[in-house]
């Protein structure tokens, strides 16, 4: 038995049109297929998996800027 993932009726939503690397798209598709969830639910879950602080990026994401410097507020140079 498959249960559909649904938002509450009337929940506000916004369109998100982005380009991602092919391997990222495949990973989203794999997760959606394995969990029987829509792709939007996978993306929402990934984004909401942080600590709830909207001003920081989860450290495990390992995001860096073009210069290779970490792009986490707690790790940025101040001088």
C-alpha cells in the first residue's frame, strides 16, 4: 500500500525553477522512487533538515564559495 504525501489543503506554495547537475537530478529521482514520494517532497525535506536557523547553512552540506572558503556564517573570516 502506497500513501501519497500531501500538504494540508490551502497551503501556500511557490514555483521553483532551477537547474541542477544531472547527478543531483538522478539522486532526487532515486530518492523519490525509493520512498514513493514526489520530487518536491524530497527537496523540501532536504531543505528543512537543518536546525531551523534560517541564517545558517547546515555544516554537513560543505558549501564553499568560488575561492574555496567555507560559506557558513560561523566559519567566515571577519577581517
